[in-house]
């Protein structure tokens, strides 16, 4: 799951136009400021903590990755609406 987390982190960084020069901690702080998941209330670092460690089982892994995907979709959707 750490690879999936890195993939999503890089995609959101690109999607929002964040500088490539940000450190990992700076980027995580920026992603946290983008907002919470509308359903779970989690921020990016909450998802990162869950995906950096081992999953309990396959269902746990799928739930964690779905939550992160849903968070990304919400963030991108909100940022696209703000641009209009």
C-alpha cells in the first residue's frame, strides 16, 4: 500500500499544481490543509498512517485504499469547482 499512497500523493501534487520542491512533510501538511474526507472526516496524514503500515487483511487494505481514492476525488472536485 505504500506505493499506492505515493502514487496518489504525486497525482494530487500534480493536480493542484504544488511545487515539486516541497519536502515530504511540507507536502503532507499542504494536503492536510486541502480538507477532510466528507464521509470519514479523515485528512491525508490519517490515510498515510493507515497505508504505511501493514493491513490486517485484504478487506482492510481495500477499505483504506478506497477511502484515500474517495478523498482524492473530493479534493479534485472541490478544487475544480473553485476555479469556475
